[in-house]
C-alpha cells in the first residue's frame, strides 16, 4: 500500500515494531485524554481563505533563531530512536539536513551528540534535562557545544515522570543492546528494568532535580552562551516568567501528552502564550501536528514554527531515513498547498485573519 500521508506510517510502525517499543512511542499518560485532544483541537480550527491571489510562487522558508530553514517544520526530541531503526537518530539527522530543517536531539538518545554532528551539515539543537548533579549538566551542555549544536531546549514540564500505564503493563525496558549514548562515561549510559517506565523512570527518579525552578534557568545561562528555549510551557503566567529569566524562545508543549493528563491540546494553549510573549521572543509548538494544514493553523495563531515527534519515529521504523525524508516532504508539500489555497505566498503573510476558532464563534454569538 502506498503511503500518502504521515498518519499512515503509524499502522506500519505498529506492525513492524515489538509491542513494548511501539507502545512506548505511541502512548500517553493515564487516560490519554490529552493525547487525543492534541489532535482534536486542530480539527476545531477552520480556515478563512482569500481568493484571487497570485500564488504562482510560494516561499515556505522561515527563520529560527537566526537560522534560515526551508520550512517552519522541525523535528522534536524523541528518545531512544534506535529502538525504531538501527540507524536511529543518525538517520533522522541526515533526513533533517536533507530537508533543510532543524533537529532537536534528545538527552535520552541512543546516539551521542558527537555521532549526530558527524552525519554532515545540519542545524542541531540539544534537548536538556537538569539533573541533581549540576556537574553532569554542565558536561552535557559542554559536549553539545563542542559538537556544534546551536541551541539548548530545556524541558521544564517533567519534575517527575507521568504515569504511562502501557509502559507499566509492558514492563518497558531499553533493549539490552542499546545505550543512552550521551551518558556514556557518566555511569548512566545503560539502565535496568524498573517498576514503571524503564530507563525514563530511572532517569527521572534518580537523576532529574524535582526542585528545578526559575533560578536554575538563570544558572543555565551562566554556563553556556547558546540560546535557551524552554520546552513545556502552556500558560501566559509562565511565559512572562520565561521572558524575565532570559529565555531565547518557548516551545508550547505537553510532552506529547505523556506527562499531566487533561491539560489542553497544545494548539489550544498557543494563542495565550503568544499574546503574553508580546513579540519579545519566538514561540513554537509541538504536539498533534500531522498535516500541513496543522502547520498553517499554528502559524496563524502566532507560532514561529512547529516540531513533529511521533510521525518521525513511525516513519523511521517503517522505512528508516527515507521514511523520515518522506514525512518531512509530505508535510512541506501539504503546507505549501495550504498556503496556496488560503491565499498566502510567504510564511510572513500567514496571520490570525486566515482562521476561525470556537472561541471566535462564541464571541460572535455573545454579541447577538
């Protein structure tokens, strides 16, 4: 069967991967309400297209932290990608580079920052968890800097691991032939089975610092000159604090619905964060993006770009590097088509006037 959209890779991945591995990638926390809401929330946004616009030339390129990329579609950090394919994060990095976009490498990757940097030219960011041992954090940041990574994406929504019941049921554990490469030499490279979510649980319960707070964001700025994105904000209040702390950008994210269940879908949180940011820093989004129309909707609500996670690992499992390339190309093609049909020739032209949300409808009704 020919795959014609990115969502179709999920079924292929489910067929090819061991159940424990697929469930790890696919599942959310507890009732998985937010996992479904991340998608459903996009479906409640409608378009207001403009007609009779010359769309013979469409430019999908965009700028992120001063880096020009081919499209405002980037790759989110996803852990342990060699469970999906032997080339893991290396294949993903090559695909991102070929597509002219950015990849964020997970702290919990099965390829090291050095290995990823050796895949060739490309713009790489490093996703970071702050550990109890700040010396380890400083080492990780230094490794990323030395490997040529261009920014740090600090995850701020995970003082503890969310309750992922499929992982508990499956007794998830990192396959014994794989290693968390960024921790080799730090005695955290390989982890054993635990009661709930295997290596991730080990990492959170024994490594990350539950006392992480805004002072630590400021501390992180003292040990690196790299720009710091805060990943996991969903409110205006935290946006204002992020600006005060000197963040270079925000990624609106609910950790792929894997942390606190019953939070809103990320697209529902986006406009609140954008308004609070007041243009002082760029705002990005991850969670639920499966179509080029989703990308357009996010940009119309003020996002500077989006990150995709699960579609990448599903395509990686199905077809390796070529699958990831296809996912990026399909989303770019769909995004370009959406721009054409909506009447936009460049990313800069996309704005709030091109969409309607449920909130808009309610406001209109209240004025009747």
